[in-house]
């Protein structure tokens, strides 16, 4: 089997580019077909493609922090991803740079011999306008609905319905719905609970609500709707990147995306990573 590998290295990171070069050299010597992202290609003599064009390859390697892996996942969908950690924490990137060549080579060998590689599925969320014709790109971490800005005078009234039943309604900076992967990110900074990566749950957390309810942990297939009012403008944001402007009153449905993200390779130690949080 001719294994096709894509490599995405963190922008403007010399360590990431150097490691990408080592992987390209090693994998091509092993007979794999390797491409790198366009930014990395400017520093290496390697075949380049847009990251989105790596979708459908046998393996994509993300070199950098969790942000690089989030970007890669948005572009390649369910294509198997291996994360190499150059960041401080690394909940998603489990492989240390010193181990990268050995781990990637072993995965390519497994693909050559079996045609597949074992991985774990990470849930993603989809935000859709109720009664409107828009859907945001899926979120691996969280979907956030908030007013025109954070802080005094910038919030909105946001109502939360769970399977059609009202859970909370309050003036707030906003409300977020997070996956277990995203529970350690924005959700945690807003006082939400940590979810173990293996938990099949979501968490709904209010942000600086005047009449707050505790964060609510729900099953993944729960019907969640967030209704925004008492403001001229609001926004719904997927993973801090993809944004949709709302004209309240407006209602947003948050549900599981059809495609999950597939992480392959060694699993990181969740509790070790927690020790690195500030």
C-alpha cells in the first residue's frame, strides 16, 4: 500500500519546520507519499498543498500546539490526525518531538501492513440558526453565543432550553456549549467543570450571568437551543474562529456534527496535562 501522509507545521515556528523536514525525509525514504502545508513548504523543499487538500489522505501529522491541531481538524475533517506537541499543555498533542519520527514511522508501517490505523473519535458540535439558512463549521472545543461584546453593558439575555425545557434565562456575557475536549479551554476559564476525555457528555456554561445556574452536563444527543434577546447584535462562534452575526431575537440550535475528529497514536495523560494548566 502506498501510504499518503500530510504534514502541517505551526506557522513561523522553526522547531516545527525542522521536525517537518525530518519527517518528510524519513517517510519518503520509507516509500510514503508526503505533502506539507503551503507555509511550511516555503521553508522546505517538499511538495505543498493547501491543508484542506489533505482531507482523505491516510494520515495527517500536526506539529505545534493544540491550536495547530484545531486548525488542522477543521480543514481535514475525519482524516486520521496525529498531534506532535510543541506547546505547553498538549491535551490533544500526545507525542513529544523526540519521539515523533519513531511514532510516525510506526503508524505508516501499520498502514502499509493493514490498510488502517486505530484511533479515537472526538465529538464535534454544529451550530445552526433556527429558521435561518446558516450553519457554522463544526467545533471541536465549543460553540459560544454572546452579546455584542464582553463586560459591562455588552451582554444579552440568553435563554437555554434542554430538550424543549427551559433550564436558565439571564442577562449574561454569553453561554457556551463545550465538548469533553473543550472542557479544558474556554469552558474552564468561565468556571465550567472538567470533563474526562472518555466521557460521552457535553457541558453548558453561562458566562458572567446575573442570575446564574450551575453548569449543566448533558448527553451528547440532547437537543440544545440558545435564544438571544435584549440586544441589537449578538454572535455565535465556533472554536473561536468561525463567526455568525445574529440579529436578535434569534435562536441557535447546537447539536452533534455528523463527522467527528479521529486522533491516532499514543494517548496523552489527561491528569499530567492538567498539572500544566495555569
